[in-house]
C-alpha cells in the first residue's frame, strides 16, 4: 500500500480504537477512514447485534467518547 501512496496501519481486532466526537480514532489519535476486514462477516454482525441488544436493554445507543467501536 505504501508503494501506491496509501498510508496504512495494522490494527488487530478493535484494540486501540475508540470513539471521539462521533469518529473512530486509533491509539495515535488519527481518524480511521477505511477498515479492511479479514474475518467472517457473521462474527462481525453477531458481535454488533449482541452490543445493540445490550444497549437496547440499557436504553442507550449513543457512541461515547473513549468507548471501543464494534467493527
């Protein structure tokens, strides 16, 4: 990617990612613009569904600063 002039970073899972002002940022504070996933979509949506159900029960579904994103 570097040879193509694209700046990139390797992030494993969502460790080091968090919400800030409705944007996902990395551990260096840089805004994440694109995510390339290498795992099963079913896992992603199951995790997202579980988080959604938990938030529905708690009556909250707003992204909070410093909270880890579900990606």
